[in-house]
């Protein structure tokens, strides 16, 4: 290969080089500025997409700050580098940045006050909050301004999940999962009040929808996790380690799935998060909070959420805190 | 890039007025590399992975201190701060706040009870008893007052009175394994091993996997078998 030279006048070449250097600098500033504003490093984002899922490692525990302390949180939702925590005992939602620093609180003042915020989902710029005190689903914008009540008929909504233009509500009044479209039009229902039989639900608390559209339901008072298709047909029960003769779950409450399809089940009575693979087998359990020498463990883990960067967020109701783990 | 000094030779001069693509790429690469290095350095120094490792006790104390500063005459604010200190094992400061709450609301039973807890934590058992006895008389079904009175008597070495108070607490809450465990501890301290064993068995009947009770039981059984005396 010969050494090829491009000949241009000195002034032009200097200007050209300066312009390109300037473009590189502006692009870098814009790119890094964006990552700074989101508090997330590009390495973290890349690792979230490329790295395999591993045993959770603790990152941080968030209690709020001196002015705004978390009290008995029921649910957590993490997306777009923001963390929403249902600070249930304080009747409000707390929004944290990616580092766990409080950004704002809402729902405890203003036009519509929350009573018992229980479950949450963020749909584009709107926060859907199922309130077990109001027995309604309130919709706020991400700045904390109340927008409307979602027009869906529910008896006692405890949780809400959004996936592929559909909203899934766990209703402990009817013991069913109610599916609606974005306008609130009911599309279908999953399960029916029941105990032992497949498809029977008793106080279903948690919902997760897998990437292939399977609806996973924490059938809390029946102590099991059931899987349904989009038409509400029972597919299977996640057995965990019940194959070894142990009861898989005591009272499964919150559900989340990672990018590999593993299902995370919060079980407050057992004080654990159980991790179950796609085949329904128990992979591991999570209890530890902090470093091993801290001798701290989950108290009553209720709501859980996993973000695109494969971080697991746990609302620890018993210890009034948010615990963050890394899964990669 | 050199300036052209050979004005008499326009061809050579023209050649020397050029920048090679290789040099330009090196400059671009250096600019990009520097931007990336600086970008990452700033990011990891100020913006990324900046999780504050919070101490819940310090947070609780700080929050309660703010409340006291805002409402210096509110006994509840002093109680909160006292409790925060107590949890943080800062007993002297806790007692000071509880005493202040008591000065502000001497007839408030909750305040009296908390002050008694502060005295127990500070091992001033006689002071605690002075506060708790009237409480158990005013509200005979107050489980916490009976239980704490039992603890105070036990701390003072008056084991019979401790057992009597704890028995009342057990009557009020017969399903509370911790009461039976505490009674077992008191009997053990009093040297009544058989009664201690009976009470620890009662606790284990209620909560079979009660780890502290299991340890206490093995400790008591070990003593019975001539083993080394050890605490739970």
C-alpha cells in the first residue's frame, strides 16, 4: 500500500482539521453531557446489553434523605434511568435518579392526593399508580402533576404492568388480572377466584409479562406463581425448588424478569427474592443486603423491578428502604 | 505543518503547504481520545456510580434533630430524637431527649414509658421501675409496660418480681415467644435451670425455629450436663 497524500492549501487544511476537531468535541460534549444528566455511564449501558446475567450483587441501599425518608414502600419501578418508589406509608411517590439521589416527590399534595399507592408502571411520560386506598388507577406526569384517573373498572387494584400497548392490572377484589388497551378498554381477563386448581387465583399481587408475551402471575395467597398465555389459558406453574419437596413460595408478591427470561419473585414472608429460570427451576435466592460483614438482610421485600441495564430494585417494606443490586 | 519560506519555487512551496491525511487522522484521533478520556474522568469523578452509602441511624437522627429544631416544645419530636439515639446506641443522648420530653409532658404515658426504656438502656433500673410501676397500675393490660418492668426488675436482680411482671405480660400476649424466652433467661440468671428449660421449651413450642431460644436451650442443657456456662 503506497502512502497516499491529500494536497490542500495550508489555510484550508488547518481550518478543516480545526472544524473536525470542533465537531468531535461538540459530539463528545453532547454525548457525555447526556450520560451525565442521566447519571449512567456508557460502559454500564453497554454491559447491560452485552454481559450475561449473574448472581445479584448489592450496589446501594436508599433510605431517602433527612427531609424525605422512605417509609414502608410497597412498589418500585425503574425505567429510563429513573427510579419510582411507592412510599406507601407516606402516601406518595418518590423519584430517584440512577444514583439513588432523590429528585422529587409527588402524590402527597396538589390536586389529587394518593392514599395507599401500591403498584406502578411508567408509560412514556405518564406514571400509572394503582392506589388501594382510592381503589383507582391514578395517572400523573413524570413531573408529579396529576393528569386523570385511568378509566378502567377495577375492584381493588394492587399492581399494574405495561407491555406492548397493553396494561395489565392485578385486582385482588375480583382475584383476576384485567387487561386493557391504552384507552382503558378492557381486552380480557386472566384467572378466576380459586385455590388449588390451575388458573384459580387468590389475591394475585404481582404480574410480569415475558418477552414472548407469557403472563406470569404471583398468586399470593395460594403461595404459587402461575403462567398464562395472552388469552388467559393456564400454561404452567413455576415450581421453584418444590421438586425437592419444599414449598416453592410462601406468599409471592412482586415479579420481574431479566433479559434472559429468568423470573424474580419477591416473597416477603420468606424474606427472600427467589430467582427461577425459564424452565421454572429455582436458580438461587437473594437475602443479603450490603456487604457480607454488614450482616443485614431483606426484611419484607415486596415490589421488585429490573431495568434495561439489568439492575434489580427491591422495595423492602419491612426496613423502609430501596435496595439496588447489579445482575451483570 | 511548516510555513513556506521558499517563495522563489512555487511548486515546492505548494508541496510544503500541505497536510497529509495520516497527520490529520492522528490529530483527529488525539482529539477524540482526549475527549473520551476527559469525558470518562469527569463522569466517574462527578456523575456515575455515585451511590451514597447511607447510615439509616444517622439519617434517622438527622431527621429527628430537624424536627426538634423546628418544634423545640413538642414532646413527640424529642421522643423521636430520643428513639433515634437509642437505636444508634447513644444512650446518654437518648436519655437527655426523653427527659426533655418528660419535662414537657410529665403526664403523657407514652413519654413516661419511653423515658423508662431510656433508663433501662442506661442500666438505671430503679429509675425505670419508678416510672413503669404506675403505668402497669394505670393500664393493667399494657403488655409493653409489664414486659419492660420485668426487664427492669431482672436488671436489678429482683428475679421473682421480674418473673411476676413477665408472667402478666405472657397472660396478655400468650402467643409471644419472646416473653417466654425472656422468662427463661431470668430463670437461668436466677439459677433455676429446670424452670428456665420449661420456659425456653414454651418459646420453642410457639416458634420451633427460634434460633436464640435454641441456643439458650443448648446452653441450659449444657449446664445441666455439667457443661461450660455460657450466655445465649
